[in-house]
C-alpha cells in the first residue's frame, strides 16, 4: 500500500518531504514555512490512507522538528498499538518515540523506548548514539564520552570529556580534571573547548608562562576559523576575575591568584604577532591592549584590522570610542552617544555557520541545529 502511494502523481514531492522529515528527526530544524507545508501535505495523505506507515513516521518527525512533541508521541503510539504492524516498523516507531521523549525532556521514558526498539531489532549503532545523547543530557559526561568514543565520534567525545573535567575542577579533583582534558585533546586535537579550559585553568593558577605555552600549542591544532574562541575565552576569564576580586573584598576565591593583566598580555601579544594576518587576531589583540590601557597600540591594531576589512563594525566602534575623548560634545549628545555605543556592544557577535542562529555567548554545539564547532564571528553586522 505504501509503495502504491508513492507511485501516485506527486512522487518527488512526497519523497523530498520524507527525506526532510528524517533529517529533522536527527535534530536539524527546517524553515518553519517549509515544515508547515510538508506537515499539511503529509497529514492529508495519511488521512486518505492510514496504512502509509512510512509517511506516518515522517509526519511524526516533522511534528517533533516543530516542537509539537505531544502530537509526535500520539503518532508513534498509534503505530505501536497496531497488532498487524510489521516488526521493523514497530522498531522504528519505538525508536522515534524515544527521540520524541528525549526532545521533550522525558529521559527515563526515552531510555525505555530505545530499549524496546533494540529488542525489536533497531540498528544498534543508532541506539548507541541515542543512549550517548541521553547520558550527556543527564549530566553523565564520563559515560557519554566513552559512548561517543566507541562510536568513533571523537569531537563529541572530546567535548564531554571537557564537561567532565569542569565538574571535576568544581569538586576539587584537579589531577583527574587535567587528565580528562589531556584525554580530550588526544581524542580530538582540534577540540577548542579543551584548549580553552586548559588556558583558563593556567590563568587561574597565575602562570602567564603556561598560558603562553598552551596558547601557542592550541593555535597549531585548532581550525583557523575557530581561533577567535581562544581569545574571547581568555578575555571572558579576565572579566570574571575582575568581578570576583571586586566582590570578594579581600577574601580568597578561585580567581584570587589569576595572572596580572600586564604579565598576561606580555605573553599573549608576541604569540598573536607570529600568526598569519587575520582581522580577528588584530581585533582581539587591540582588546588585550585596552585591558592594560595601552591605547596607542590598541588603536594601531584596530586600524590594521580596518585596512583588512573596512566593514568590520566592532573594530570601527572601538576606534570611535578611543577618539571620543578628543571630541567636544554637549552633555546631551555625550549621553545619547554613550547609550548607542553601549547598545551596539550588546549586539550578538556570534552565529552558527550552518543554521544562522545568533548568540552573544560562545557555544561549541549549536543549540538549534546541533552542529559541532559551527560558531563564527559576525564581522559584518548584516550577517
């Protein structure tokens, strides 16, 4: 019956919709208008022929991709209770139900659904990957890392080893945490999150030399388009240290022994100067100079970045801010200008190269499309 349906007039349309639905089931979001159209079309076909199991499964995945978890679950359950349903389709229905439960946050139910799918013969590798995701969402990072390693997926393996390390640092298990970070880098040398965590820990310990050594190694292994994450992460660590020191009022905190800004910048800048010309390296170098109030060098680096990319809005904004003290402004104009500059600095600077999601914080796995290491910097404000 299913194949007869696909042999009707709109063959290519239904095939394309099913492929889109399966892709959505893997965690990727489709454009809302496209998904809605597909849902309406598939709903009509299912209504006309309830035995079209493939289309029914695809429809459930489309509902899930739109966040309509209850409707997706209803579709899976309506298939599972069919007494004459083929075993392979029942396994698929249980598997997709597990994905629905996981998306809805019902992790225990998801695990049971995946076990049912396994018992009915669902692919062990697909089950294994879903169980790894479940472990990660439960915070069982060691299990998640081990599972991804068994699946030969080194990037997520490294990511969850870093998550494990941060938990170990929080629990005072520094030796174990450093081992986890080294393990992450061995698993995936380009693991930007592992290098960044090593940098932050070296910064916290007060060793500017160690920060420099780690940064030099990291820049050799990390993809060039991701190097800005290292510099952004260091600057965020400096800001955290400043906040904690101000609030501590002399009391000991985890940031009390952080590197002095002058020593840190003295180690970082020569390493940045050795890199191939890059607009973001110049921009972040200027920000490091501003941390130690070296406005002349900061201006020089910002001007170089503007030569490389005249439309780089944040570099232009910082240059404008540096020149503001030389301008004669009325109090009203100065107040309005300060307001607009502050608002401009809050514009989301990062985006996902794959789905376009904009964020104001670093991310290693896109919250929307779940792609790894897809973060990019918005050098063009129209991006």
